[in-house]
């Protein structure tokens, strides 16, 4: 032991050496150290970290451990999730973060991104749920090879839907509640009411992330989600061509109108590498997603290639991110890490603002 009489204040001062990579300050000044108790050689430290298994937050936690070790004490870390508003404590109370995946138009691979983002977050060690809110095209169960009917249990006199599990993800979709060949012909109010009922009736339990696959466009269903769920942030999917980018821009503006944080834009189908000759082909153009992100001043989350292995995996019910031998898997794993980091930045920035306003 290098220190025998370390106080709470001493350790707090030492933690000023731990910088936050995104906030440009140390974690104490940013208000991220919410509680410290040093007792008998052990320090219990609570940190306002809200993005479980995000690389940046894992690095912050590791630095805190190193500082405590240098100070001669063992450390027990815990994390709390700083809420954006009071609604988050009552809607989906066991869910720490809700990530919506959206697109301005159909056919850009939005559901593929949602499925692989959820699976990628789970691979990082997070508890993840996937809510297929695309009521008109509920393809997520097929992509995960899921065909189990949800169980219904009664809790305190109310029926609750227990989401089935596929590939380590809790899953709920209208597609699990209709026959494969049944058309979903619902007017807007019916679709909205169906989603609202699912929001209230599904028993998600405790989740680090709930990924919500929205329908394409900017219609009633999207507004229902934004109005009823505590969305932490949105991932917007586009392809490089100008038509998709234009439609996606309208979607980004809708989220701004409803004061929903946009985590960033991801460009899907950004390029195709010929498996025979190895030549790269920009079938849908290039850099449309990056240009859009720059134009609307949101982060660019990266690009995902056009790869036949994605279709093969979806047809087989196995996400591409889980296929170790697929080159594209790494791109999706990088996306999951980047999105988790962006969620963490939002949460920590919110905590920094709250701490500053509170005079801490």
C-alpha cells in the first residue's frame, strides 16, 4: 500500500488526472464522479457512465482503477445512468438506452443495420433487446431465424408479453404475431395503437440497450415512437446515391423537430468488392453519407460495404456480425463500438451540463 490514510477528498483529487476523451476535461470537473466512499482500504466509486460496454467508458473505468491502485486502495466501481428527463424513469424503467434506427426511404438496409447493431452490442457484453417497430415490413424475425411465439404471463393482474430470445437478443416484432404470408394492411391509427400497446405490454426486464427498428420515412409510426419512448439517440441509415441522401435529410430534420438526438449517419452499401477479381465498384456512388452528415452537422458513423454475405446470413437467420470469417463483420463490429461511444458522449455531456447548472 502506498497510502494508508487516504480520504474521500484525496481520492477525488487524484481522479482529476483521469480525462474524458470526448468532453475535453477531467471526470471530476465534468461531474462524472457522483460518489466516493473510502473505508478500510477499499474505495467505492460511483461514476455517471451510461453506455455499458462502450470502449471509451471502459477506458475511463480502467483509468479509475489504475489511479485507485496507485493510491493504495482497492476499488469497487458502480455506474449510474443520468436521465435526460423524468419520463425515462416511468417508460421502459429497466432499459438504460433506447437507440432508434431510421431511414428516409426503404431499401437502404435499415433492418440489416438494426439487427447487426443489436447483435454487435450484445457481442460486446451488453444486455440487448431488439424491437421491430417496422409494422408494415417486420423482417427482423426472419433475419434472426426466430419463429417462437411470445409467451404471455400475468403480473399483478395484468398480462405481460415475454419476448423470446434469438442470438442472445430479446426480440419483439409484429412479425412474431402474424402468419408469414399475412399482409399487414393497417391504417395509421391501427398501427400506432398496436405499437403503443406493445410499448406498454412487453416485459423487457433490465437492458443496457433497446434497439428499435423504425419503418422507413417520416410518418405516423415514427412520430408515435418519438412521442412514447425515451429515445436516447437515433442512428440514421442511408446509401450513397442522391435520392436516398435527400430523403434521409428529411428524416434527420424530423428528429431535430422532436428534439431527438441523432447519434450519426451510417452509409450502407457504400461499395462492392468483386469476389472474383477483387476490384472495388461504387455501384451507388460514394461519400453521400459523409456529405449528409457534414451538411446537417451530425457525426459520420462510418460505411458498410455491399456484400453478398449479408444476404446469405439474413436468409439463414444469422447476423453477418456473428460470422467471424466474413470481412464485412468487422465493419459492423466497429459500428456497434462507435454507436456505444456516441451514446456515452450524450449521457456524459448531459451529466456535465447538469453538474454545471447545479453548481457541483
